[in-house]
C-alpha cells in the first residue's frame, strides 16, 4: 500500500513489551471492551462477541470482517482496500499500530451490533461517557469563564481560544493567556513548537489586510467529543465573528471511534450544551447554530476519517475538499499520526517535509500522547531528552502548533 512519497522512517508497531503501543494493545483495549460490556445490558449474543474480542486482544490475530458486517457490504470493500488482505491472520502486535488500533474499534462496533440489523444498531457504545463529561460541573465552570474572556481585546481572545482548542480539557477553559499553555512544572516549555503567527497570517482578521484568495474557508478536522469538542467549536465561532474565515467545514467521524472521537451526534450535543449554558457561551452556540442553518458552517463525516491509514493515502474527493480550503487544521494526536505518518521519525525531521503531499496549507494542533513527533528544533529535543521526563512523548504534558503553508 502507498504510504509516503519519500524515504520513510520505520512504521511504529506494538510488538515491543513495555512500549506505549504495546500497552495500548495489551492493556487499554481489553479495558475498553470490559467498560463497554459493563455500560450496556447487552444480550448473550453480544456478550459472546465481546468475550471473543477480549480473547483476540490477548493472543489472537487480525480477522476479516464477517460477511454480514454491514448491510451494504461497502465497509468490507473499504477494509479490503485499506489492507485487510495484507494483515488478516497476523498478530495484532505485528501489524502497524495505527492499523491495529483502528481495526480494533471496527471490531468492537461489530461486537456490540452497531452496524445492525437489530436493536443496538446505531447506538454509540461510548455515548454515556461523552454525555457525562459534557454535563460535568467542570464544564459549567469552563463555559462561565467565557463571560470574562469577552472583556479582552479581540486578538488576545482569539489567541486564548486557540490555546483552548489546543489543550482541550487540559486548557482549564479559564483561558490562561500564557504562551506556555499548561504548566509542566519543569524546565522545558509546554509548547514545544509554536507556528501560531503563521496560522494567523493565513487567516488575518477582517480589515487587517487582503487575503488575495477570495473568501476564506477553514477545514477543521476534529478530534475528541465532549469538553474537547466545545473549545474547537468556540474557536470556529470566534474566527467567524472576527471575519478571519467566511465559512468552515467541520470534519468528524462517521461512526464512534477511538472511544471519544467526535461524530455528528456529538456536534449537536456540544452545540446544545453551549446554547443552554447562557451568557457568552450561548452567544457562541447561537452564532454557530445560525451559521449551520445558513450553510456557512457544514459538517462532513467522510468514511476515510475512520481509515487505518495516513492522510497521504486519502481519496480524491477528500483531497479536493482540503485543497479548496484556505487552511486545514487537524486537531489531536490521532490526526497528527495520520498527517505525518505513524513512524519513528527523528524529532527534528521537517514537518514541512513530511506534510509536503498535503493539498494545501495545513496546521496541526496537538498535545503529545503518542511516540511520533516531527518539527522540533535540536535545542528543544535536547532539552526534552535531558529533562528526566521519560514519557514526554506520550504524557500529554507537551503540545505543539505546527503550520505548513
């Protein structure tokens, strides 16, 4: 299968005991299966399917989707194109980690009957956790903080909302305006790469100069639902209000994925949460609601959003969508892995180099929660390695804003 158009680094696998990917496959995935089983009164057939998946996680192999995996058969065809023939029959630990993770979630949805037919068709197995997060008291506090944010100058407010989107539910949505973002308690800055000025140059405020490219379109490829999707929506609202963008396309997952990834239903839940919050939060929610009804904001759920492949392999229609954007912003760790390729790049590998294939300006907003990283300068890499923080790549205590024009 094609991957990247230049000499690549080794693909990350999960075959090394003690490594982060191995822990995800051996420990996190079985825990997720158990949590889903505990959260729903599934019938014996579905419980047997979950038990089989649990056993497969322990010592099984990648299995093709069953013949009745979906009513249309299109999903089986997609997975065939996405590498099933190459990986079926191999251990979960011996195939690319990105591929193994993605296939696990497809198998989990199959086990609980998400694709039907049956009573559980279309039921998001992660929805209870998503809603609990949206309804948490912490969310009330974060949304109330927006009232104070409105008193700041527009550029500071926009910068704060950018950092809120970057850090997600670690942002404290009290929107601390330090460029450091979250406090790591160490000598290394939490924000290990910051191209935010370049991002703003692509999206100048109304009256700050001409773009020279006609109406500005933002493609935002969302990551998680709940308290992490809310700041993404707030950022879109603010960019619309300032005239930095004329329209926005929000890309989400077509079905539940990676526990907390956002789907169209999660977008509606987050919007309703904003509108019901009152104050500045409600104003943002109403602005977005109106923009959706007028077509200035659209939601897209492309099947490739759940593909186990890097964006270098994106289909033509998705490539055309991104090519038409003034800038595409990809949120979160999984999207970063897919953007640069889930490989053991040296951290100083050029971000521009590994994203050269992308059809237009692209930006990554990402907290570091997996091993892959690119675009660091040598001094930052050395400081991170010398900091004594052994898991700086995976702990979520560091973040980056990277842009390639």
